[in-house]
C-alpha cells in the first residue's frame, strides 16, 4: 500500500521540481524595452515645448539688444 502511494507522489515531486538555471554564458543579451506610443508622443511634445521656449528666449534677448542699441 505504501509503495502505491509513495511512488506516484515521488514522480509528481520530480516532475514539479524546477529545472537548473541556465548557464550564464548561454544567456541572451537583454534587450531594451520598446517605449509605448504614449511615452513617445509625450516626449515629442516635451521636446517641442523646450525648443519653443528656447526660441522665445533667444528672440526676447535679440529684441532687448536691439532696443538698447536704438536708445543709445
């Protein structure tokens, strides 16, 4: 009776055991995650906003310089 219960139990344990970890030399290189479309769109708008702010600051500095030159 013990053998009929113990043998299937041992077979189940052997089948459910975890396999050994893979050899580190054979592991594939990790790949960078592909950004989501939402992240890509947000980054595009953020870059455009930074560019517009820099352009506005540059134009304001040029106008201030022209105003200083005209008043002298």
